[in-house]
């Protein structure tokens, strides 16, 4: 006879297969709704950002490793794909594969170095590598990357018919990749591997005394997170047809960290909700603030200041982000009613 | 009895302080041994050396006749050395059951070691059985679903010993397993340790000497980093050197 604990105890047991399908359907519906509300033109970019934030959540939210250099891998994916399109051939698939391989290789190598550190050192050593990458595409490799001018590239339509330069197709393709990435991360984080990654976040030393070579598992998680970031970068290249050193600048990492913090680190839903909230703030505040200024006839500060205010509010009043706060409220309500 | 673990002139220095000084410590297969000594006498440092928390400054550690002096902790666990911590160390953001899963999966054939992703391994019947067994042994079956953060300190201690036993150690190192517990909880943990006699080789560090006297077959006393006396508990406590080092601090055999 086998003993089965209640499902609540057991996040490593994948819930009924239906649950994942329901979540994917919900995510797809959310994306379609968003596409109706705002212009489809933006949706591919949004999906790319969602994928990037999900990849960061694996590293930071689940494993507790805050990096300031995640854009290195986004940039490697973007530049890898662009360089292939310019100097190789026009196959979008090959370009994506080159971007992924380049980033995965870099993550595999650099992971061996950066994962020897933790905390602030980990964040900063990643940023240092990111700065090196940024510098390399700006000047030493400018013969190939054209430096600050950026690189224009064109990919053939997928399957000979689907042009990623059409907004709808770009949205459909990036959205489909987003759903696939979500499914992959869902499976991964609910597996024993995910359990191990979460226990490393809480107390890595203790995990070693349970007999695990934690370095190995951190390295695997780092390479996966970096490769997914590169997938986002490759999609960016395919959709935009243009890359510049901006895509590999460590500055972009700030957006990703904000998104994860707003939504709630350590939850895939939190990462997605945070990314959506961040995009809403970033895209609509610059429109709303001047309107409000005109309406109220006062000169309001620029939108970046209001982003700062929102972040302060979240840090001080919504610990654990939107999702973390909602979960904590629900949890607090239940035991009160159920207490013996 | 066959010798399971032996140290030779084991020494650990921290910036001028010699925490463990030329210690020759032996453990035989199947015995239950105790290590006592005043605060700061080097007991926990000795455990940290044995379990691989840090390397020694000099000296050697042999386990099963092979040198393990420089092995990292996870390799020592693989050989069969498992420990608990003075301050209970379990994963409080996980559920009780998940803590057990983490310990059990490590040595499951076809489990975590060969393939990194092992999506299904946590649901295999042998894993479920061993997790249930690990929790039943420490009386936590009914609390499997609870988050560890909400457990009492005594339950956390039981869980820690339970998941450590789930590693199926050949040598179990318990670092002050009774520290911080209420009398009622102490009785539970003592009962658990007694039930391990004969099944596991156990070394216990403890301050509450009276509570472990009847549990251990052999007692070693440390003072100022040195192993000053070893032998049957009764003899050791009667030894004048031991009485001297405890004098004015706490009465040994009360």
C-alpha cells in the first residue's frame, strides 16, 4: 500500500493534467484580451518581455539568485540570431538556434564562475560580465555588429508563409512560444528539481548536507534561465529585424527586476502579472501624465518618477508582490475559520 | 567491533584560536557514543570537521579505512555520514512531506542523481513508501501536509532527525539534539534516539549529560579543544580531570 499525503502538501506532485491546460488556456485568453484592448502591434514585444521575466523568475524567484547581468543572455540570443541572419542565411529557425546555442554556451562557461559567489557578489559579477558583453558588441566587434549603428536583418517567412513582420503573425508566434515556455517552467518548478531549487534558495548549505552537489543543480538552473532569456532575445530580433547594443545593455535588467518584484518573485503567475503591470505603467503613464498635467493645469513630473512611487508602495505595503500578498491574505483567512 | 571512523591528530585553528587540537577520535560500527564538554570546548567544531563543513588545518579523518579528510559534505553523505545541527535546520518554506521527499530522493535508484529533471520520480511507489516511513518513525505522519514554518521546535527537531535517517546513514552525528526543547519534547527525542540503538552508529554531542547517560555506551570529554578522557560513562564522570574542567560550571552526573 502506498501512502499519499493530501495534495496541498505536495507541490512536487504535478496536479491533475487538466490544471496545466487550464492555466495555459487562461494565459492564452489573457493575451488575446490584451491584444483586443491595446494594439496588436505591441503584443509581440510584450510576449518577448513576458518570456524574459519568466526566465528571470526561475533564477531569482525560485533559486534566490538575484542577477544584474541577465540581459547578457537576452543580448546573446538577439545578436546571435541577428548575426546569423546577416552573415549566414535567412532561416528564422536557424537564427533562433544560433542565438540559443551562443547563450547556452556562454551561460555554461560563465555559470562555472559566477555560481561560486552568492548574494551581492553574484549580482555584481553578472553585471560585470554583462558590461563586457555590452562593450564587445559596441566596439571590438563593431566590424560585425556595426556598433552603435545597430544591425538590420531580415528573416524568411516561417514555413514559407508566416511573415513575422506582420503584427498578427508575430503576436501568434511569440504568444505560442510564451505558452510553451510557461508549460516548461511549470513542469520544471513543480518537479523534484524545482523542489531542490527552492530549497537551495532557503538554505543551500543544508541541501549539501542532504547529499546534493548543489553547484551542479544551480548550474543547470542558471543555464536553463539564461537559455530562455536568449529565446526571448532571438524572438526580439526576428520580430524587430533590428538589434542595437541597447538589447545587451545591463540597464534593461532593471525593468525585469521591477516586473518580478511587482508581481511576486517565486511564482510564475506572479512574474506574468508583474510583467503586465510593469508594461502598463511604463506604456501608459507617459501618455496619461501629460494629459493629466493639461487637465489639471499643473506641471506633473515625468512618468519615471511615478514608476518609482509605485515601486516604493509595493516594497512597503505589498511584500511578496501582488501574488504574494493575495496568497498571504487567503492563507490568513482560512486558518482563522478552520481552527480547531 | 570494526572501526568505522577514526581521526588522527585532527586540528582546526581559527586565527590563533585552536578550536580542535590534535584529536584522535574513534567510532566503532554499531555503537552509540557521546561527546561532552563545557561551552567552547570544540565539540561542534569536531562535528563540522567530520561532516565536511570546513577542512581541518592539519590531521586526517578516515571513514571505513579510506581518507575523507578533504571530501565535500555531499560526498560524505554519499559515503554514509549524516548530521543534524545544533540549531534545528529544516526547510521551513516547504511542507513536512517535501522535506522528506528531498531527503529520500537523493539515494533513490534512478532518482535525482543520474538525470537532472526526474519529473516523475517523486511519485514512484518506493519513494512514497520511504517518505511515509521516514515521517512515521518520528511521529509526524499526521502533519505531513503542514508547512514546516508552523511546527513546534520539538516537531522540527523530530523532522530533522527523521529526514537525516532517511539518508540511511552509516554514521549519524547528532549535534545537541535536546537543546532548546521542553521536558516533554526531550522525552520524545530521547525515546527516538534509544530506538536507533543497534540499527545505526550514532555520535551525540550534548550538554544535558544526565539525559544521555543511559543512551550512550561510551563517553568522550573535550576541553579547550582536546579530547581529555574517554571510556564507559560511569568511569569518565568519576575521572578527576573531567570533574576539574566542569568544576563551577555544571555538575556532571546530577
